[in-house]
C-alpha cells in the first residue's frame, strides 16, 4: 500500500522529517506533497485551511482513509518496521496519548518560531 504525506515544506522541522522518512523508506511506502502545492492538494480535495490542523497522511488507493496531526504521525510510525509495537506500547501507557496529542499541537502551532521557516 502507498501513502501520501502532506507536510509543511516551509517548516524546517517538517522538511527534515520528510527528508529523513524519504531516506529511510526509499519512497517504497510514502510519497510527499508540500502543503504549499495547491494543485496537488486539490486532487485530494484538501484546502489550505485543512492543512492548518497539521500534516496529513492519505492512503492513495483509498483517499477517504486519511489521518491528520498526531494521528498521522502515529500511523506513519505504525507503517515503519517495528512501529506498530512502539505505538501500541506508547498508547498503553496512561496519559501518553493525551501528552503526545498536546505536544503535537504545540509543535504545530509554534513550528516557525521554534524551528525556523524556509523561504
């Protein structure tokens, strides 16, 4: 199965994450669309406003299956080797899912201030 990762190419952290994932995965599972590419996003019915809630993961063969924000990060991790076990353990620890979701929101909302913005 193949997936599209919609990421913020203006964000240094997001771009580095996509670059590392590309090298690790060798584009076997994931392909990438910058949030700044309105034509590619339109193919999936995604607007710039939709992107404000964070990265999006889309199952290419079934585009109605999609995850956003921390759920997208977790699903990406699940698709990597040993990722499912890691996410299962993470979710089993009381309060970790809540903490992960809040942490993702903080990083999303402050990414340019904390990690810089590409121009």
